[in-house]
């Protein structure tokens, strides 16, 4: 009951979480609460459609990545180098992300998928080494990387760092969104409560309505998936996948 969510990265994720993430991360691409450092919404933060994909900038990212890798060759536990590597791998990966003109959903090229996967891998190594004091600015960029990889759980972990550093109705609302997408309803409820506490009187009603609707969808989908898991046939071979992601997700272009 596992499948490879990130392709070449060979990281296995439970199908229930992956399916929920896929439907949420595409179905709510216009989520208006936005991340902590992107009040206009997640796509504004990602910067799809901007001019950052020039060859000169891509070469600059390669130089930064090479420099960080040289530092890590000398000291694999160099947290500054890991942080720099995650950041510039994300910037490079973003060059291969475009917006589907019909659906508005992001499409991630194969090369971009690889770079984004490397970025979050290095970020996770960095987080383990700094032991509780990660950089909130790069955490915001990793939220976007996880989003593009259809990993709601990873996005929630990074967004929590952002929200705790920049508490606001937007940052906690985005955290609740990702937690609901990852089927962590109790944690999503706790984040939603903080979002409402941070909201002004005029915002509170709209945010409550939006997050309540997302919560209902999450609960419904999780029940459907739980039923599907019970009805799924047993794997025919070790490692076989009895369930496939029924929702699709952020697209991957050839």
C-alpha cells in the first residue's frame, strides 16, 4: 500500500496521504490565505510566470550549488552549506515549473522534479543537524518545494517553522491547509484555531468558513480512502501497490 511519490527520489509515502495531498494541492491552487511570507497566495510565492528562468541565473545557481557541494565535501555536517544547497537547488528547480493554461495547476518538468527533490532532501539533513532552530526564510521556500512535489506532510512541517516565526492568520491558515491535506485533522484543527485567534474581526468569519470547508473535504476523502483500503485486493508480490493515486496531482512534464 505504498507508492513512490517523488519518482527518482525513491521516497515511499502512504497512499492515503499522497492521494489527499494531490487533490488538495491541485484543487486549492488558489488558496487565498497564503503562506506566511506570501500573503497573496502560494503561487505568488512560487513566482510562476516570472522571468527568473534565464540562462544567466541558472548558471549562477549552478555556481552556488557547486560551491556548497565543495564545502560539504570537506565537512558533511556543514549546516550553512546544506542550507545554501537546499536554497539554490530549489531556485534551480523552480526554473522548470510552469502553469497549465487550462487548469491553472503547476506542471513540473522531470529535471525540476529532481532538483526540487534534492532541495528538500538537503533541507531535511539541515533540519536534523540544527536541532530545533532552522532558518525560517528558507523554510518558506521549502514549503513551495514540497508543494510542487505533492508532499503535504513535508509542506506542513516547513510551514510550521514559518508560522512560529511569523505568527499570523495567513501563516497559521496555510499550516492548517497543509495539515488537513496530509489527513492530520487534529493538528489541522489546532492550527486553524491559531489562525482564527490571529485574525481581525472582519477576517475571522471568512477564514473560518474557508478552513471549515477544507476540513470537511479532508474528512470526507479520508473516509473514502479508508474504505478503499479495506476493499483493495492483497498485493500479488512483495512491494506491489494495490492502490493507485485516484486523484492525480501536480503534473510532471516529460
